[in-house]
């Protein structure tokens, strides 16, 4: 455990105007499993390559791994989180799909947060279903637009005679006046 600022500030005879902060480059790997959440594995090392190697090793064993960088005074900044159990489940699903005769997963496929537990084949099925729903909706919209067009054409044909005659001329004395006007403005 690194010292707190107060512990690090010991008495010095000479006032040297330099920064005495230790250059602490530490990496920390925390791994936990669902079947033993109260017993995590914690690895602290100054070797980044070793820490990254441990992240992949522990994720391959099915652990949820958190890769952290030391930020000073015993505080850690999370760089990466790996869900090893989900990766193992995805690999097992790929093997089952391959055994069933389905094509392999595309190389550029990356799972999102919402479809982490689904395979790419399920994503393709969902996309096809969404496209089919969109096509059905477009066909319904087109049918509604056609019905509206036919209805407007029928109204225009019905009202064509009235629209062809000029508007009736209303003489000023026969013009209807507003009922809400008071007597002084009449």
C-alpha cells in the first residue's frame, strides 16, 4: 500500500525545491468468479505485459476481470473490464453452431452490451425479421395512401359540378352580420 501524503511528508534537513513524488507505475488485475465472489484474485505488478497476460489468462478461466492502472495514493483507474464467462459462453455457442452446420462467425463481428449473450446468427435472424416488418409496414402505408387517393378522387368527381359554378354573389344588404357586435358599431 502506498503511503498517504501525510506519511510521505517526513522531516528533511535541506529545503530542496524539487518534486519528491515517487514515480509509481503499478498495474492491478482483479478477477472474480460467480461461484466464489467473496474470494477474488488480485495481482499487483509493475510489468504491464505481465498484467495484460494475466488478464487474458484469467478471462480464459471464466473470471470477470478488471484491469487497473495506479493513479497515486492507493487509487486505481480502470482501463479495461473483461467478462470471461460471457466469452466462454460465446465460444461454446460458436462450437455448437459449427457442429450443427451453421457458417462461422464473421471476423469483424463484435458483441454489444445488449446482445452479449446472443450469437451473430440470432442477430441476423432479428435483422431479417425487422426487414420483413418494415416491408409489411411499407405495404400497409402504400395501401392507405392509395385508398386516400381514390377517396379524394371520388370526392372531387362528386363535387366537380359545384366547384365549376362561380360563387354566388351576395349583395351587401343581404350579407349576414356578426351577432356579437354591440349596437354602437352596427
